């Protein structure tokens, strides 16, 4: 079980005279002492240890802000938004609690940056799928893209899905709009397939909702260290989704 301050991956030295934080690849050790002895290395989830989470944040953000976001992902995923303190987030990377407010207006502002970024990156992942006019194959690629992204970034995605209650009304509305765009991409493709006679679906909206829910719910249980890689799981779910739509998955 998690105990003490949350620790997330970071590397190098955060500027501005902050304490050095070393990232070993499987755990982080802050070069400071706590009561009772030196800090212990805490291994983060493998998807964070792989460094992929750092690629999500905007290049325009300072290194310290990116490190704070990564630390917050780990803390929120382990303790929940409301149980996490600003000290939890900052102590993990060797900063004082006040350092968070240099880069973000509040703890809720940190959560919004994580959730907004996660939804935008997931939307980019499905919009990047090639549409060559073969609707069946296109929907398969959309579902595979959806599943692969959520599997590859399952810790960030879990925060995006399960900590929405921590957002204020304005930020929740912004996230709802991103979700609407996200769902619209798949709905448009399934509607096209139904019109072409490729899919046999009595209710497009319910079918799309079921497929999106299936692809997102994996963040609740998936581990990148498990039997299925993101790509293998994506292929299986894409075939399953096509069967749900009443078409031959083998044609994908």
C-alpha cells in the first residue's frame, strides 16, 4: 500500500536552486532526509516509469511545471484528488509546497491541466487514424487507437476518468466538450457504416457509447506489465467492437 508522500518520475535538477531529484528508471529518490532516515525509493507504475507521461505535457511548460504534473498524476492515482495535498505533490520532487503556485493557480488547476491534456492527446490519437474509405477498417483503427492510447497511458487516463469530480464547473464544461468531440469521431464513422449497410446497429448512439466505455474502462484494471501489450489489446478490442456492430471482424 502507498504510504507517505507520493513520488513520481522526474529527472535532472529542477531550476531555481531546488533540491536535486534523481530518477533511476524504476523509482525516484529525493536527495533529502526525512525524520527517521533517508527517503526510500518508491517505484511508480510502469507506464510512468517508462517516461511516456512526460511526452504528454506541452513543451511550452517549464521543466518544473512538467515535473509537478507528473508527480500529481502519481499522487492523484494513488490517493485521489481530495486526499492529495500540495505538499504530497511538491515533496515528491524536492520542492516546497509554495512552488506549485508559481506554475498553477491551485491544486484544481493542476488536475485540470492533467485532465485536459489527457483528453486532448486521446483525441489526437484517434483523429490520426487513416480513413481510406473502407468504413469497416476505419472503425477498427479508431477503436484500436482508442484502446492503445488508454492502455499505454493508463495511469494518466485513470486520473482523467475518475477524478473529474475535483474540477470546477467551468473546467468540467471544457472537458465535456472534449469528450463530445472525441465521441463524435467514432459516431460519425459508425453512422456512415450503418448508412452503407456495413454495420447492423439498431441504435448508433448506444452502440458508440458501449464501445467507448469498453475502451476506456480498461484503465481500471490494465497493467502494462501484464500479458497483453497495448497493441495486442487494441487489436482484440477492435475485433470485438466490429462484432458488436454486426460485421465480420476478420474483414478488418
